[in-house]
C-alpha cells in the first residue's frame, strides 16, 4: 500500500508552515500506534460514540501526513476559503479529496473553485480510517465495515475558527474520523439538538485522534480557538493547524 512521498519543496506556497522534514516511512504501510510518554494524556469518551485518543499519530507519521497535505493543497483544486450561500467567507481554508464539499453538498468537480475534479481519496488513508475506528471503538467488525471515500483537509491560521455545525451532507451515518496536526486547538463538542449547551471543550494537540459516530454522529461541533506556536518542530509544521476529517458519503 503506497503512502505519500516527501515533496522536497523549497517553501510553503500552500499557506501552512513547514517544520523539520521527516523520513519517508511508507505512511500507508502500517497502522499508527500511540507513542509512549512519561505523562500520557488519558483516552476519553467525551459522549456516547465520541472518543478522543491523544497522541495516536507518532511524530514521523505526522510529518509525512503534513507533506501529503502540502501536495493536495497544490491542486488540482487548490486550498481555498469557502464562500457560504449568504456571501460569508469561512476563515478556515479547505481542500477536499475524493468528493468536493461545497455548502451544502458533495460533487466530483469543484464547480465553486475552478471546475476541476478533486484529487483521489487514497486507499492508504481509508486504511488509516479503519484503524482509527478500531482504536476508538475496539470493534473489529465496525472497523472492517468502515469505508471512507472523502476527506476534508482544513487549515487554521491563528485567527481561524469553525462555527458550531453538524456534518449532515453524507447519506451514510458511519463515524467521522478526525486527525489533528500542528497547533493545539479548543474543539467544542456539543449535543445533537442545537448549538448551545451542553457541550464539552476538548484540547486537540498534534497527533490526536477524535472519532464520533453512533449517538453522537450528528452532534454540533466547532473550533473556538487555536493556540499559536504550540505545534513544535516534530509535527512538521512551523505554524497553524491542519485537521483531516474522513467521512463515508454513501454516494
């Protein structure tokens, strides 16, 4: 199973910062495993079906995933600020794989950007999604059945935020798998009724895994803050936060 290759580019024209490059370790060959640490952050069940696994991606996997994101950000559909139907512009910049998300539907081509077909969703990333579901739920059958076919790659600079929202454009109610890279953020995970309380604020650091499905699949969620300069060079990023969410569209 092929993984991404380090690009060897001179700079970050995609807009997110470059840190120390890591070795090419064949990202897709092996499932990630949590690194050991003296004071590991505890795994947490935030809500029924919503699980936070800190440090799931070790540093070398983080760096290679950052390099893959840099390649995807160059196109065929480049990283962009999504324009909402009411005319507002999202502060987060996004590039999509497999299917292109635009408010509020999926298409194969990016008709709101340049009309190009989006980059393919790689099989190694689908395999990672299955490993993530297995890690979160301890359910081999659920992991084997998980078939993500799209990913939204979101880049947050220090000022970017994500308002409380539900992921409802998918026809499948399979879990959403979220991978964090770079700066730490405050991830607000709410209820399935509205954007208000009750909600739980979770700090997601580089390498963290968050999976939400089952009773929490349609919970409102968002990012209220990004802590600049918290990534550290091991992540492969100098500044900002990357978040990959893997979804099964059912399309």
